[in-house]
């Protein structure tokens, strides 16, 4: 008996191949599920989550204030979302945490169960705190800080960094109504023909050049 025949017999044995009369319907069902899966991957822009592109974080529009406040912060040039919000001890742990966290965020967004005030959960708090120390270890352990920052040694050991550094890197104002959409377009929510400079201003500029 050939190898192909053995595989077919095993598939039939475990009922993985339907009877002849059901095969057309099963084929259509499998194709529909496969096509729907590809559509959902395209709709959710799932491949963007494998990258370190900060705009992947605003595929869900509720994160727009966090993205916009970050773009106006000092961290913009030195740290992206993944630098702070995922572990960096090894690659496997990084993508496992991204997948677990992303599945939770996607579920909450799909169910429209977002809280009015978005706060980091305990696992995320630990990751962010570790990354703060990882990037700022020299400043954290600098003995000179104790000379001009009251109780800095105590504060850096008994609390999280952003209890004191509250406006880093997202600032105080984090609501959609107050932040809005800045002049830098967000790809997930901007039409492809969007232009930053309005037409009337372009015409005015042309007239001034004449």
C-alpha cells in the first residue's frame, strides 16, 4: 500500500474526510471559513502587529490619544510603543506577550467593552516598569541624584516610576475630545487622498508667489 493510500485511510478512520454526498458542502464551508479568516486578517491589519510601527497601536481608534501624546513627547525620537510595552528579555517572550495582550485588546474592542479610563493592568505595569529601568539604569542608579532630589533612592525602590514622572510620555490630557487628530495623519483613520494643506491655502500661497 502506498503512502498516499495510508494517509487517506487514516483520514477516513478519524472521520476527517466527509462522505461523497457531503463533500461539495464541506468544500464550500471550508473555503468560506478560510476566506473569512483572510478577510478578518486584512480588515484588522493583523500583519502590522508583527512590526514595531507605532501606528499599529492606533488600528483601534481608542488608542489615538495615547499615540498623539507620545508623538509630542521627548520619547518620540528614542522609544516606540514596543520599547516600553513589551518585554525585552528574549524574542519568544516578546511575541508571546504581544499576542496575549493583543488578543485581550482585540476582544475588548470587538465587544465594545472599553473602560472610560484606560489603565495598564498588572502584567503590563511590571513590563513597563522593567523597561523604564532598562533604559534609564544610569540615571536611576546615579548617586548624584540623591543630592538634589529628595528621597529619590526611597522613591525608586518602593513605587513605580510614573507615580512621580506622571506626564512621561503621554502627558496629562488623554481624551479624544481634547486631543483630537493632529496634523500628522493616522493611516488607520485617514483616507488615502488626505492632504494636510487645504486647497484654499494652496491657492492663496500660489497667488502670493505671483
